[in-house]
C-alpha cells in the first residue's frame, strides 16, 4: 500500500510540474508578446511569377521581414490585361518585423 501511495504521489507531482511549467511558459510568452513592437509593410502586386515573388520575398527576409498576411481583392477601378481584357486582381502582401 505504501508503494502504491508513493507511486501515486510521484505521478501527481510529475503531472502538476508539467502543467505548471506549461502555464508559466505561456504566461511568459504572452508578457513578452504584449511588449513587442512591430513595424508593418504592405505591397500590392498585380501579376508576378512565383520565381520573382520568391526573389523579392527572400530579399525582404534578409532584412528581417516576415509574411504576416496576403489577400486578393477587387479594386474600385480594375485594370485589364489588354489581350483578352481579363480584369487583373491585385494581391496585397503584408509583412512585419520587430521594431528597432
């Protein structure tokens, strides 16, 4: 019976330690994130090849920018391609990096 209680106590201590360390880690990350200042940069692209986008984004990444969001939208005045007159739908790419 004594060994059972010892095992149960050790298991409870292990579980409590795991839960406490996870809570402590999460609250420390939340505190650090609330103090973090960011700068943002958005760019509108109509049509780029994937290779050109990778080249552009790699240059930005070397300067500390990381992709935060991207979205396609329909502007009020829609430019066309000229050939088939298909409307071009721009994509806005937004980046962030820690403010200095």
